[in-house]
C-alpha cells in the first residue's frame, strides 16, 4: 500500500500562561506512513482510536530543562498521553496484532510504532467491555478514574458518616471521588465552576454541590463542615478554605492544583493549621499506586460503569485537529465531563 | 501562719506583633495566700518549682474569641503552662502531699490550688530521676522532648541511611529529633539561628549544621539533599526549601511554624510538589499522642538523659519576674537551649 497521511499534533512553543491553539500546539498533516512496511524494530504499530486530554498536559508544556514528575513534551514533536490504539502489526508477542493497547504515552498521531517497556506495567493489552465505549477507558475507567479509586482506597481512611469535600467534582477524578465517598456512606460537599457541573454533581449523589465562582467556599464549609476529608484538584484559596474548616484528624488528598497551572499558584496560608488539627496530607501520583490496585480496579469499576451504578460524563471531540482547543478548554475548565478525543473508529 | 506573698505573671494585653515584657505580661506581687487555710475544694495546693516557657505561648496571647487548639490566656489573670510543683496540702488521694505534680496548665504563680481532671492524663505525679534537675522534666523529659519522641516514633517511618532535615535543631524539640534520627542511623542536616546553636547541633551529632540567617537553606539542601524527612518548627521559606528538595515519598512532620507567630506567616509556595513527590505530611500535637507513648517515654528517655547518651541544653532563668523577658527571647530565638524558669527551690 502506498504511504498514507499520518496526521499529528506538534508541541510548537512553551505557553506564557494559557496554551494557545495553533501556536503552542499545531495540527500537522505533512507526515506520511506506509503501514505495511514501516519498520517495527521488535515493537508494534498501532492505529490510534482515542486519546485523553488531561490537566497535567500544561505541566508538560515547558522548557525541557525544568524537572518534574512527568517529562516535558519535546518541542517540534508530537504530544503524547493516555490513549487506546488497535495493534495493526506486531513483532512483540506480548502485544499481538488485532488486540488493543492502553498506555500513558501514546503519540498524538494517527499511527505510531511503539515498543514495550519491561520496567513498566503502565502500558498493556486491554479488553473492552462491550457496554462501554473506548473513550471510557481513558477516562472514568482509565487514569483519572484510577487516580480517584486507588488514592481513595489508599489514603482516605473514610468512615461512614464523615464529611468529604471534593473540588472539581464534575471532572472524571472528582466525580468518581464523590461516588466512592457516597458508596462508603459519607456526606459529600462538592464544588465546580458552572451551574451545569453543579447539576451533574447533584445527579451523581453530592449532598451539597456549589459553583465556587458564584458561591463563597468558606461560607459553604463554615455552614456544612467541618470536613473530615478533602480531595484537592485545585489548590489556592479553595485548599486554604478546606484547611480552615477541616475537623481534627482531617485527611487531605492532594491530587492536583489546577488553579496555579497557567498563572502561578497562590501561596497556601493556612498550612499552619496542620498541627493544631493533626491533619494528614498525602500527595497522589497514579504511577506509585497503580501496580497495587490495577487488578482490583479493572475487576471492580468497569462492571459498575456498565451497570450504571457509577455514572460518568464525557466531553467528546472528534479528530486530532481538535486537540489544541481541547487542551485550552481543560485548562480553563470549559469542558463538561472528561475531555476525550476520538481519533478514529476501528 | 499569716498570708504570704503569692507573686504571679499576669496576661495584660494582646501583643500587636512581638510580646512586650511589662506591657503584654506584668509581674504582679499584690496577691497573698494563706497556705495553711486556703480552701482546696477537693483539690490540692502546690508550690511551683519550675515552669516552662514555650513558643506556643504566643498563640495563647490572643483575643479570647479567636479559636485555636489551645485556650487563650485570660486577660488579667495568671499565665499558665507546663511545670512541676510540690504538693503541700491535698484533699485528692491521687495527688498526695509531699509528691510532685507535672502538668500542662500550672499557673505562673508561686502557689496554686489545682484540681485533677478525670478526663485527662496530662497532669500526673512525677518521680524525679536523682541525676536530673526538675528543669529537665519540663524540657527534654517534658512536653518538648515528648513531642519529638512521640511524633518521631509515630510518623517518621525512618529508615537507616535516609536523610533527615531538622529546623530549630538547637531547641528542646529539634535537638531531640536530631539525636533520635542519629540513633536510627540517619544522616542529619539541621539549622538554627546562631553560630553557638550550630556548634551545639554538631556536638549532639548533626552531620551538617548551619545558621539559616547567614547560609541559604536552599543551597544547603540542594547540595546535601534530597531529604527524606523534614521536621518543621518554623514554616515559611525553610518549609518551602524543604518541599523543593525533598525526595519522592518525603515525610513532613509539622510541629510548629514560629516564623509566623509574631508577624504573620508567609504563604507556602511549594505545596504543589506534594503530588509529584508523593509527599506525606503530618501535623503534630502532643495531646493526641501522649497516652499511646507516655509509659514508653518515661521508661526510655530519662535514663538516656541521666547516662548522657542523649544530651540537652537549658537556658535557665530564676524568678517569676523573668518570665516576660523569657517569653520574648523565645519568640526571637535568643534563648540558647530550652527556656525554663526556676520559681523556687524545694
């Protein structure tokens, strides 16, 4: 077969604050690939089906010399992230043609040659639940849902009747946390940045849901708290409010601080309450919990999604050309549900 | 016997920033007591022997309506704090005359009538180790030493070969932490605010000791870190430096933040490193660890002090009239060793 287009999304320049679609990332169609003859070098060729766009992307859009937990996107090369692809050709018996692969570093291009990493269990063959779309497997049944599930199990020490407060409660992480907390018998306070998101948080069981842009978080927590568990995806003034209105022995699960990703983080003023309140705080990174909970997660969560016992919401866009806009929407909180990009149907 | 003087230290006004001896606290000799006839109401009368002056005093020098983990000092009444007294008369069989009592709320006056609290194990009869002065029992063998010992046992998860960083390493808490870390086989970095304190920290085993006023904490930790455990007594920029140069899975034991007690705390900028580094942070309050470790502490620590295996340093002053100055010295870090006040010999 002749070479065909292999469109991709390039990382073109480091954003000053918010990413600029078409400038900091560029959709590029100049590359071609011959899928029958491209050398595999012991690896395998995938056709990309779905890709996830996540808040942590902003942290990777940086100068390469700045250290972080995740590598920077290489300038002039394709973005990469969580995704699912169909294996078209393979020289790796662990990743045979016809199967589907899930992994954290799928290039944002239509076709890619990948090689397995024997030191990591983060990329693997994945079975599709027939009742769920592939998009779910990069969202509520992928990294975000796993982050929520695994860290909640590991660190929340949740007890029936306690009060949990969840930020970004309409996103794929927060909405899973809300539902896990409800399943454990907690009262749940949740916030997000639009009235539509507030409605969704109520639909999935939040006892108190509010729009932090129009309602003062401190007033809500003063009235409805003190809280026992705080799940933080935002940092800044909401984290400070949670510290102020936590109960003694409060557990803080720190998963992200998107309030500071684009414009710099506000200093946290209330951390001095850690000792009078005997607070415990845990920083969460999925890599470090994954092996322990992987099997349990896949045995538990997809069936609960398929049966509707755990609900989720996706904000689906189609085509690699939408990735730049989706990245910005996620940083601005304009997505309504887990942001996923369908690159191709099977 | 005729009434005698019962001198005391009154809390007179809330400090604006640093306490002002003679203004925010006043030494008062107008009160008298008849120690033979003063009603005990089921309690007991003590002669105060030693009192502890601690950093947390500043937090209690506040308006009564401000909530905190410790009660505010009542305006116009005696200060109170950790101390040891000799029981002179008693109507409480659990606190018989002739014995010595240790407790967290001994009034800063020469004589006091106390009553036991059945809900608290914080005040109790204490046996003196003949090789140790009473002052040690409000310092390295009292609340500060207990705070260090109990929280280190509970939260440090220390492993041989790891690196610990200790702030206020010449004080009674920090110097105990340094020595516990060394006994557990760790490498210890410690800081304090004078060259004399640096010398003491080296004498008790710190591998790296520096004066944070003349040496950049970030430079030290960049060179000698990353650290595995940080014991925080100061907050502010030193805590931020520790967050920056912690290893993955760093444990942060937050015991106090004296950098902010008098002039307000700087916002913590680097807490967003909690998730990439999978940091765990524990707020420490002695009340909540005391019952679990009390017996172990008294069986272990006083003998190690008496034998010289654990060293300590005291900054002893004499007479209740010195309390106001000692409070200020502690807030300014001018004390050299645990600040204790000898009120009376037996």
